C-alpha cells in the first residue's frame, strides 16, 4: 500500500510454454504429502521477545506443479492460546502488502485482541513467500527505480516507459526463475501447507488490505478448509490490479468534495474559503502555482504533482491543516501561533501505493522477528510487490500508448489523480502470468469490514469484495476514517460485531452499518498522521 513506493518485479525465463504450465482454475495443485506432514521445529524467536512467541521454518515447493523441484523457505510464528478449554483452532494473520512481512503479527495482536477472542486461537504469523525471512527475493533495483510511477506528462512519458521497461528487465535478469511463482495463488497454497502442518482441518484468518484478497483467494481455492475469516479493508477482486490504482482516482472526488464542505464550515479557523467552491479554488490555485515553481514549504520543495494526493482528503482535518500550511508557505505569511508545521512530504507520501508504507520498509523484520535486516535485500518489498501485482493477472495493457491514452482521458475525468492512476507500470513489460486470476464462484461465509472513508481501499472496493463473495456479510463503519478497522482504532463501532463473529462463528443475519465516532481533528505537528505509516493493501499495512 511512500507515494512512489509499493513496487517491482518481473517474470521469468521459463522454457516451458504457458499452456503446459497453466493450472486449471478448479485445481489447488496439491503438493506432495511430504510437505503436508512436516513437523515444525518450534523455538523461541529471540531472547529479547517472550518465550511464548515461537518461530519455525517450513519448506514449500517453488512451483506447486513440480513438487519435486526447487523449494523455498516459509517462516512462520505463533503465540498459542492460553486457554485450551476455549481454544477453537488456529488463526492465520496477514497485515497487507503485497511485500509486507507478517512474522511479528501474533505477538502484536495477542496484546490487542480482547481476551475472549484471544483465548480461542493460536495466532499464526508468516512472512509470505519471497518476503523477509521466507527466501527473500530481489530485483537489484536502486532508489531511483523504486516507486509506482508519477503523473502522466507528455514530455516525460518516454522516460516513464524507459523506467517501467528497465524495472521489468532487471527483475527478469535477477530473479526470472523465481518471480513467476511469487503470486497470491501460490501464497494461498502455502497457507494450506501451514494448515496441514499444524494438524488442522480448517483455518481461521484475519487479513487486512491486500490480505483481504489473499483471504478471498484462499476461500475459493480451499472452500472446505475456510473457517472464520475476517477480511478488513477490502480489495475488489474484479479490480486486480490496475483497477485498484484507478479506484483511487474515481473515489477521490467524493472525498475532495466532503473536505471542501468541511473546510468551508471552518473558514475562520483555516482561511481556505467560505464556500466549498472557494476552498476548491484555493487548492487548485496552489497546485497551479506549484506547477509553475515548486513551493518551498519550510525547506521542502513541493510540486503540483506532489500535493495532488487523494489520500489526504479522506481526513478533512488533515487536509485542511496541510493546505493551510502550504498556502502560508506559498504566500510567505506566518501560520497562526497555535498551528504546527506538518511534515507535508511525509504525510503526502503515505497516501499512494497499492496496498501503504514503502514495501521495502514493510518487508524488513522487526528486531527478533526474522533474519538480520542486512540479510533482506533493500528492494525486497519492491520485488514482491511487482511480482504479485503483475503476476496475478494478465489484465495489463501491453501497448505503452494505451497507458498514455488512458492517462489523458482519466486526467479530464478525475483531475486529482486520474493521470497517476492510469500511467504506465512495469507490468506492461511483464511475462504473462502462469495462471489466470482466481474466479469468485464459491460461497464464502466470511465477514468483510470497511471504513466509509478509507483512502487506500475505498468503500467502492470494499463493497466490490463483499459482492464478489457470495454468502459474506459486511460491517460498514459509517463515518469511519483511515485504512484498517478492527483493532486499528479502538473506538471503531465495527469491533463488537467482529469480536462476536470470531468468538461464536456466527455471521450477522444481515449486513451491519454502524456509526463510528468522529475523528475529524487536526493532527499534532509533532506526530506523523497515522496514514503516513500505513501500507497500501495492508495495514500495519496495513491494518
């Protein structure tokens, strides 16, 4: 989920033809029995962590169609239920991504979950294949090659194409024999190996952002092994993955309009305009000014493209504080005495990226949670990100000019972000996927959870996931802001419904809409807004 961050990878030099390798959609491509009967060698993860936080490493096939071929490591962790009498089973956890480490999640959530929920599960974390401690991959990319690409500009498009092609070529050269297998479907298969190794007939699951797609795919590939699944901040399976960029453009308009109304009602405080139209004019005047000459915001040079971040406007207070500060910097006027100076670049950097923090930051394990940081390639999150985003689906145009045409058209429709969303990505030069995307055909009695004003997986995306999973129920936190709901904001009205489901296994009789408390307060200048720490299809990223 930095704005030019969640990132790269390319497919491989595969000698066998696509038709020979493709797996039928109905097939889960089961590995040889030896993988399913492994005995984890559990050990204390590190001396500076509680003894209850245990780690182990499994082996899984790189290619499930060739179980006797190369293998990769899969790092897993657990915190067991402290109440065997109430224990229901295991719950796998995924914080989002793609490209985000998850080994640490059991220890964190064991302290955040209500005891009645916590008692029922052994919490199971894992670094998805290719990430962190699970045979980390790399494309050998440097800082200039990382990112999701910028706004479409005719005079820069040739260099944008060159960037996208270079990333794909580097990934192919560096890890072409591995990257085609770093996909959501294969990660779902890995989850089923974890299930079998733990001796469980079914698994429960809590996944955020990208983790909702992973959970949805598992529910379709292994419907009989799907128990209590909570999918928080949903990815629409019909939008993977180019459509998830484009949904940010289409959903930005309502968020922007809501902000202009909010700021106009507080014109005496923020000075951005007394009507929504005046607030909008103030913002676009700043964009035009920064396009002519970057605004020097207390030492940070910001262009118009820098400040066209749709994610900011999902928090009206945050957007108002940032716009007021930018306006003061542009006009060289002092801010009110009680107004702090927001770190605008950091706040804006948190708003874009297919599932959040820079995946290369997200991929690095916390101390004691995996290999030493230096053992994880610096572009690990980038490599996994593009491997999944490009390798999950073939719905990426191959003609670079198609991206240019779409960006021009979408900039007119969605001026805030349309050209960013539709501009070229490395997937234009990726090898075709080895498998088709997973169709959502099985009923899935799972619970989806969504904030109304989520900047990373917007409401329309969460609703798309709910529609796709027949038999699911949705909990909508009306007025809820931010990416990630359950256990992310302790005041969310959705937590009670989720806790009941995880404790009893009973879905609500119908969809639930509840009212969350208002969070429209200006962020303190000394603290980064929570959105700046979040991962795209994630939480932390994440949720």
